[in-house]
């Protein structure tokens, strides 16, 4: 059974973490498959949005703690290289030109939460629970949690969550701004699909430009960002999607975007 499954329909690609017996804890085959799929789907003109979902009763338990109990014969350098390789997943999610949506049920822990934080949107079932229990197993955080979480919930709250490792529920996550939409469990799939279809049918090139602007804003000064925005804007004016959107606006009709 594949650790990651893929389904594409109506411009929406759904990647499903598929280790339900392990609460979808990360594995090397899962990471390999995620890296390949995110790269390929990010370049596929037929795909406008990517959903990161999970099978079973949990989203992702993060690292496989049971596997950590087995002595690791690798050298510190080999283990560092392995972690760096795994960190290509949050980087791929953050840099993906397509809209990414995490569809979260059950537990989203550790690196699993890290992946969700790297997605553009998080649709969350009321049953969901979150936690960063790295400290409880004597580890520091990874998968970009230390970078993403403070920017979403604020540094004081992020510090609390990371240093205590406490588990918090979906309502608390919603209150602190981590959740895009909080829905009943039986509405999770439908709400996720609705969001994904909305963006898949949208101006994917403009959406990619906005994502690039947001990412640049987190590392550049204001003057640099204005220049970056200017370049992105001019690129957008040269697209067929822009011309179609202007005509649709003037004609008071829905635009038909083609991704070019």
C-alpha cells in the first residue's frame, strides 16, 4: 500500500497521507512521494489547487516515535543530511505556485502540523487536535515550525506551544488564528472541495504571483518589496488571464481563466 495516494479531478489534485495504522506518521517513502508530487503538480498547467489530506482518524502524527526507539547506526552527519532532505517538504509546500489546502481531521502533531502551517489554507474539523510535542521527547522543533507558527499566532503564543508541548483543540486553534475554516467533521470533505475548486478555477498565475509577493515580504525590506511587486504586476499584465478578466469585468460576466 502506497504511503501517499494521488487523485486529480476538476483541476484539483488531492494528495492523501496513507499510513492510517501509524496515524499517518511520516516515512521516507511518504517524503519521497510528497517531494515528487509537489514538484510535478506545481508545474502542471492542468492543476490549479493542491489538497493535502489524510486517511483514517488522524491528519499526521509527525515523526514516527516508535521508529525512534530503534538504535540509529547513522553518523551525526548522515542524520543531519536526512533531516535536511526531509525539510525539502515544508520548503516545497511554501514555495508551491499552486494554492495548497490542508484538510485536517484528528491529530495534527509535530511535523504534521508543520506541513499544515506551510499550506495556504487550513480547513479543520472540530475533532482535530494539535500539538508540538518535540520537547516531550527531548527534541527541538523542525519542519519550519519555528518560522511559520510565530507569524501565524504571534511569538508569545508560539513560544508557549513549542516549549510546553501541550495539546490544544480545534476551537483553541481557531481562536488563535491558525484555522482558515472550522467545520463539523462530516462537512470537512465538502468544505475542502469547495475551497479547492474555487482556487482551481481562478487566475492561477495571479495567485502564484500573490504567493511570491507574500513570501518575499517576509524577508525583504519595504522598498525592495515594492520593486518586487512592480515586477510581478507587469508580468501579470502580459497574461491572457488578465486580459480576459478585464473583459469579463466590463461585460459583467464570470471570467474564464486558462492559466496563461
